[in-house]
């Protein structure tokens, strides 16, 4: 299992008095619930997540203040300290009216992939600066900033605009690639990693449990009927990674397994060693995006044996990375943050079997019903351009051609949508413009989740336990409820007092905390606050003032 930190390691040495972190290591998992991590924590080794939890600051009430907890918006909040209404990443994808189609949050027709022959992606939609950007600005570019992830969106958003490099897994080639935003060629260590063809090592091979099956007792049974089978595979261990995801590249299913996270951790270790991160006069930054959990949890649910195995392997890989960093830099000279970009909803049928109200809202059926009902009330037209949960985009041309007022159509559409089974609240853009959003549990979160020009005219909030899903198996995230918004937050290192903290905090507090410990400005749109209770004095007791010598007269 996980490696323990060496007894003679640098972690045992005290951090220099008044010293600031030499390396910021930000590790972000995807769709990891607080309860899920705690439920399986007794199987962790001693040198990974357990070490961070026991030796660092453990925040058990860390919650995104958003009405649609999705991975992309979560990553953006972590590094900007802002919410979607400011940083602009409202969802993993949204409807682009100019293009007439839904686009990824990192889509960029003007960018090219480096490391593969295809169109690229960039962080151009992200508003404001990130903590990595601020480190670059404060050091006049000397700080090294790297971001490595499974998904392009996670690597790009965690890296920001000014990173030296953001690398992600290309599921078409099996290589790690970047975009022309950062470089026109890969560094030698990334090329060397790609030449190892790590993806080939796992493709077509069985994915076995890390531990004996009887160690997975806190998870659902392996043949749970409402899990969704991986493409070309069944629901049972061992899983064979062979067929691609629908619409994905040849290695798209591999990207949804723990092995993808392992490749990211191995490449992150190479980046740390080859770039000599943490050994410079100015602090360096390494973000590690472990986003294999996104698809995996959607297929098997957060209570599955697959989810447990993902977490156990993640813990093992993190332990290996920490050992490498400890031996070269010393963990007490680092600032290490572990969190997640969102939680995850239980499979609805799992909740229903336990007596809770839960269900599924099919986005396609939702759009069809809403459109046809508006046809009956307003006349025949394509009233709905798109439904990208939670956003409904109205057809402005149809409204204008039929000489209706947009606020009136919004109000009618909201009434119709509110009657669809599983819908809890519907907020209109007219209400947001007029600041007349009714008071409710998610009212403030909706305001913070809405970005003009990218969000739709209706914001749909499902009832607790309901998910937006076109499938009758698996699950999805994207609600304002704690199973989607509450995430782990562990912080260890220079300037941090260990302990278990129960005060309500937000992932938006991470960036200003890093900034404070580094002595630099917070990101430009930052709304979060430094996690003051966990900060230890950097400079020790106050010192007596010594007057300067008089300045000679000119």
C-alpha cells in the first residue's frame, strides 16, 4: 500500500523560522465526497492522505457556494478564489449562441494541440487571475508554474494563463499534450514520458482490485444493478480496458480509470524532478489534477467498489509523489493542499432503496416537453435553443419574430418547467437582472453561479436526490446540495497549524490562503478569505525596532 515517509526524511526537520513555502503543491481530485473519503480512510496507507489529514489542517466543513457544483467551475473557484459569477466558468460546457452549439469551457478554435495533430484548447474563458498567475506576477516571471491533469479543462484551469506549461491526457493518441497557449514544443521530460507509451501498458489489461474483495465491505456489492458498465466491459471486477467511450478516442475509457490518475502522478513527479521545483529563490507551483473520478463515479456511483479502489490507488500514488518531494525539498518547506472540484450524487436508485425521494430528469425529454408546451401557449416555434443543465437557453429570434417580451416568455417557461417532476426551483435571468430572486436555500448560490452571456435564461435546480441524466443507470453531479458541494480540504506545510477545523469554509478560501503564506496579492477577482485559524505565525515574536541612520542632507 502507500509508502510511509522515510524516518530520516526532510519532513522531520523543522521549517526555517519565518520561512515561506518553496513549493506549492495543489492536488485536486474530481467528484470526491467528504463522506466517501472518510468512509474508506481506514484502508489508507500512512504516507499519503492519512499523513496530510493527521499532520496538517483538516477542514471538515468545506463547501462550494454554488447552485450547480460541476468540476470545471470548481477548479476555477479553487485557483481564483472567486465564484462563477466572477470567473465565468459556469459549467463544464455551455451553449454558445454565436456558434449555435454547446462548447467546452476550454474550447478555443485559435489554439493548436502540441504533442498531437488536432485543434487545441485554452483557458481563455477564465476571467481574472489565478494563484499561479499571481506567483508569476509577483516574481517577475521567475516562479515556475506547472499543471498536469487527466482532463484538459482541469489542467488548463488549475494552471491559469501564465503557467509555464499545462499538460493533459489526449485520449486519441494516449499522449500527454499541451496547447499553443503555453508552448510550441513539449519539454524533453514530457516527450520521454510519452515515448514510454504508458497508455499501452494498461490498455486491454485487467483492472484488479488493489485489496482483497472482503476489504470493500463499506461499498455497494460489485454487481449492483444500477451501476453503468464501462464500454466493452461489464460491471464486475476485474475490468478490462478495451473499448472507447461513446464519441471518445481510443483511450477514452482508460481516462476514466485509476490508471489515468497514476500516469498523471508519475508525470508530475517527472516535472518536479526535471524542473527542480521548490529549489529556487522564488516559490514554484505544481498543480495535479486527478480527474479520472469524473467519468468513473458517473458510471459506478460514489458508493461503489470502483470508487473505493480509485481512492485507495489515488492515496498510494499521492504517497509516492510526497516521498519524492520530501527527499529533495522537504515537505515542511512546501505548502500542500488536497481537495476536490466537486462532490457526487449517490445513484438515485441507491437513495430510493433507502426510503429517500430521488429520481432522474432526462434533459432531452425536459427540453421536448418545455418546447411543446410553449408551442401550445405561444404558437409553433423552436422556443428552446438548448438545455445544458442547469441552463435553459431561449430562442431570442423566435421571441422577437412573434413579438413577445423576453421576461414574459421567461416567466411562462419557468412556470412550465417548475411542474416537471423532480424540479425544485426555477430562477429566470429577468429575476436576476431585477434583483428579485425569491429568498430560498439556494438563492444566493444561484446569484453566484450566473454569468451574463454564458448562463441561460432559466436556471433549473433539481430536488434533492434528483440528477440530470439521459441514462437509467449511473449518476451525475451538478446541484446545490451537500453531496455535490461539500468536499475534503487538507492543508499541510509551512505556515500551517495542524488540527481538525469544523468552521464553515469554502474552496474559494484556498487561493487567498496560499497568497497570504507567500506574501503576495490574491487573485484579481478573489472573494474568499484566508483560512486564518490554521495559519501559524511566520515570523515568530515581535522584535524591537531599530532606528535607521539619519539620511545625509544632499
